[in-house]
C-alpha cells in the first residue's frame, strides 16, 4: 500500500491537469468578480442618470412664466414676467421676437433679468412668485403691427406672448 502511494506521488501525469484546472478556476472567479463590480458601478450610474433626468423633466413641467406686461418704446422691447409655477430657479435662456409672419426679428441669448427698479437680479433667475423684467434692444425700430415674444427657459420650456406696436 505504501508502495502504491509512492508510485502515485511520483507519477506526474495527473498533477498537470489539476494545476491547470485550479489556475483556470481562479481566473474565472477573478474575472467574474471584476464583471460583477463593473455591473454594480454601471447600474448605480444609470440609476443616478435616470433620477436626474426624471427630476429635470418634472421641474420642466412645473415651470410657468406669466407675462405681466410687454411694451415697445424707442427701439427697446421690455417684458415684465413672473414665475407663477411651483419650481424655483427659472432662468431666461433665449428670447425671440417675431413679426406677424413668424419671421424672427431679434434673438437675444441670456438677457439680463432685472428687478422692477432696474437693478440686476443676483442669480439671474426667478424663484416662486418672483417678478422681474428684461429689455431687448433692437437695432432699428419696429413697424406698426402685431409681434410675438417667445421665451425659452434654462430647462427648455417655451412661453409665448403677443404685443402690438
């Protein structure tokens, strides 16, 4: 019996297969842990992105900008607006002024929001129930007729009002 055991220990045919199986199993386990960690990271990242996109979409739906008064005087269009929605930090990103045919007369990006007294608003946004104004200077005067002013907010909401010259 001892002799047989010695022969088995000296025989190296089976050891190569065992060592290669152990190495292969270890590699598979290591790769599976790497893939598992990567999937956890990606799932967490996707969850964060979806939460952010959903929150942003909900905030966009809650935005409401009311035009209180729009008037034109000496090549300047002044618009008095109010945040009548249920979300803070409404910014005015772009303003379009269009004539009655829909042609764009003037485009202004990031107009300066001011309080009614004319001082610039600190964060250039309107919180809930806050009022402000902006002025769009035109290079030349407008001919008498009907015009449309369109505001695009920082979240992408669009608000439109009409005024006459």
